[in-house]
């Protein structure tokens, strides 16, 4: 067994550093890929834009991760989540926008889902049939940022960057107009209807139209707008006239505008100016009527055929219209009255009554004018406007031999006197004629006529007998006389021979007388001395 050396003789162990093996090349690629991925992730986070929520009524056509958000057909974001609100009344769309799209998310920015749609005679969103629906954006003009929006259910007709101006029109009713209905200027499409709503009182409709540039510069304070929907047919002395803008306006309604020809250099309207939407072109172009003056009429006949809106005519000129037809009960006479209230526009009557004279009646300074007219026979009368339909209108005219009437100027509205209409006068004349006919003794006249007819029959019988007797007795004698006359007038009758001899003698005597006359003409002394040879 070998001998173990002492511990002090054993050398001390020295620790040497272990030499590491070099990194394998196979790890270089994953490390580089991880570095690139990390850089891309950091860059994506740095480039990620804001997250926005948009509420819609339905999620039709919206899919997370697929539905894009586009501005002028450029992608600026993507739908990341679609959920339902807590009250289940609408859906909430969460969208991730690009970083450079942050400037689009302002307070008045609008969002809507672009789908295939037909409005105002135009088809939009056809490309979504293949690519699918997307969310459109209309950037507002506000500087206040926002992250929660309420989307539009219908795509806006125009976007905020279109040149032009908005015009508000006031109409009695909407008619056939709708959002997208065209607006025409001289048969050129110049804009469209973008909104409509009732006013606060619910009596009128406000129609908002947008007129594109450069047509908006033709709008002045003297511009008139009218409803140009459908077909306008008019009949006058020159024939029938048919007017329409286009097939679109016939089907979907339309508006046209034009400036009054005698307006001159009219200034542009203010931004908040409102215009009246007239029912047709004729109403828009006629001069303004001004404030009407109201009168009440009491007609003695039936008002059947008279309606509210019927014209009030003054010698062929429409000066007003019927505004109401009422019923009143008079307790004293236990009788019903039917007052008809009319509105007369003084501006229409100035050409007939003088400048401003009728308008003064409203101020109390022209009472003498109306009193003088009434004293001269100025009355109202119902006349037939259409024999087929039986429609009536109110005619104002001067009538002779009418009972006097005194206007009560303390009464409001003033009462004008009325006379029976032409049909009523005809009925009254017929009634008077029938009363006179009733007074005629028809039975006595009938008896006298029968007696006269009997006498006439006897006279005719006597004449017949006389003619028969004349035919039997006188006819043979008349034939004999004619035969004798025929024999007398024959060419070889003695009478004819004697007539010829007489004519010959007369001719010889005439020749002898002519010879004597010639001799005396040349030899006047022959009467004393005799004829010279």
C-alpha cells in the first residue's frame, strides 16, 4: 500500500476560468426578427390614433376587423368592436383611427354607414354591393375635439366643403318635396333639398335647400322660389300650355328660383334670411299684394257652390278671395244668417280706383270714397264660375236701381251690401212669371178657343161646298170660253186677217204722212201755192 504524503506536501488547487463556447449562428436570425418585431410594435403603438365610439340604430353591414372608415374614399380607420348599449336602444361601434386622422375628430364631424341607396332620383353606394358597407366621414369646421359621436342613419346630401350657400324657405305645406329633391335655375340643376321641418307653431314648413356655386351668386333679396313639382297646365286665348321642369321633378318634386326682371341691382340676402316658397311660377312672379282689408257680406240666396278660397272679382280683375263662410243665428227674428268674409287687396285695385285711395280706408281718411262707391250702386253678387261644377265666385260691380245702404264704420270687419245673384234673379223672375200665369183665366180662354174652333170648322165646311158647286157649274163654261178664244186667235182666223189688213193700211198712212212732212220741210209755201213738180 503506497504511503500517503502529508497534507502540507499536497499543492493547493488553483481555479482556472472556464472558456465559453461561441454563440451559434442559428440564434442570430430569431434575435434580429425579435428586434424588428419589437420596433414594429413600438412604431405601431406610436402611430396608433385615437379610439372613438359611434352609436347607430342598427349594425347592418358592420363587421369588426373588416368594416373600414373612409374619408373621400381613403381609409382612416377600422371598426374594432360592435356592441349593444345598456338600454338596448342602439348599438355602439368602437373604431380605431390612424394617428394622422386625429385632426378629423372634431365636435361637428358626422359619421354614417354607406349602403346602396336611392334618394332624389340619384343612386349612391353602388360600390358597396361588392366591397361591403363602410362608414363615411364628413369633417366639421369646429376646433373642439371629440371622441363620442352619434352617427347619421341617412347619408347627408352634401358635405361641409362644398361651395355654395344654404337657403331656408317657408311654405304652407311640404307637398311632394323630399330630401334630395332638385333645385333648378333656368332649367339647370343648381342644388337640392337637404332638410325640412315644421316650425314651432306647426303652421308652416321650413325647407332648407343648398344652392351650389356659381348659381348661389344669382340669389338676391328679389329672388322668388316656387314649387315646380308636377305638370302645370294652363288654358288661355292662345291655347293650352303645358310646363314642367324634368321627369325627376314630376316624380319626386322640385323647386325653381328666379329673380324679378325689374328688380335692378338688388343686394344679396343675409345669412339668416328666409324666403317664401310660392305654390307656382305665376304666384311667385306677381307683384306683392300688401296687407288685405277684410269685409263681410250677407247674401240673400243659398251659398251652395261657394267655397273658401273662391276669387273675388272686380270687372274681370281678381282683387281678393273668400276667407271664411260662417253661420249666425239671430234670436230676434229667429233666422239664420250666413256671413261671408272676404279679403280684398288694395294694391290690386289701385289701377281702377286711383293710387292709394282704397288703402286710405283702413286709416279712416278715405271713408268718403267707399261711401260714394256704395251710393253709386257698388255691391257684391254671387255669380257662376263654372256651369258644369256649379262653383260660385264673388263679383264686385256697380248696379243701378238698388236700395240705398249706409256703411257702419264702427263695425269690424266692415259690411258691404250684396244683391241677389244672376241665378237668383232668374229664379225670382220665373216665380213672378208663374204668379202672373196663375192669374190668367185659362178655363175661360179654353172655352172661347173651343167655340172659335167650332165656328172655323163650319166655315171650312161651307167653303168646301162652295168649291164643289163651282167645280160642277163653272168649269164647263170656262172650258167653252177657252175653246172659243183659241179659235179666234188661230193664224187663219178672220180676226187675224183683219188685223193684218189694218196694219198694212196704217203703214201706208204713215209713209204718206212722212212724205208730206218732208215736202213741208223743204217747201213750206206748198200749203198755199201747192206742191211744185
